[in-house]
């Protein structure tokens, strides 16, 4: 699982260093990691998938596409917009410019664990999202973790 948050900087070559805490979970790094841009109600962020995580996500999308035409179109776009990049010996990856622009990233970024993936947010945007989530957390917790209904 990917947990924690780390402020990092994209360098002049668009390289991002993977935080040390996340490295053991990127087994098979010689296969590369997969990058996508995720759009949420809170905005866009770059998402880094481990090779195994990517295969599981791609299988889920492909299985859904066999059942629904709209999911098939989603699968096409999901694949078209993704990228596979290699990590160098210093655990850096080069983020393609098109993904930087699509995710709205500046030089200062927050690299955050989202359990099964790593999210990379523009730092200013992440601060806004984090503040809003902190204020919403009590209500979210109540709605997600409702105690079981008592039996009659």
C-alpha cells in the first residue's frame, strides 16, 4: 500500500523522484511504471501505477468493456492517454510534458499515497483539496462507516 505525503519538485527535465517509502512497493520497476491523469470532482492529478497495479486496473477496465459499449470507449481513451515510463537508478521518472499539462502540474508537487496508487498533485491545488477534505472528513467517516442496523 502507498501511504504518506511528500513535497517534491519536478526538475527542469520534468523528472520526479519517487519517495523512498514508496520504492519497495514498486516491485518489477524494470518493467516501468504507468502514468495516467485522473479527473475527480476536486480536479486533476497524475496517477502512478505499479506494474501489477496497472495490470489489475487494465483488466478491470477491459472486463467492463466487454459488457458495456460506453466502457469500451473509456478503455480506448484510458489506453491512449496512459504512458509507461522507466525509473532510473536514482528512482527518477520523466513525466511527459503532455501529462504535466493535462494534470495541471507546476514545479512544486505533492506526491501522495492513495493506497493502491501514487498521486501527484500541483502543490497549491493539493493544499486546497486537503483543506476541503479535512473539513468534510467527519461527515465522510459517518457515511462510510455506519454501524450495523440493530436486529429486531
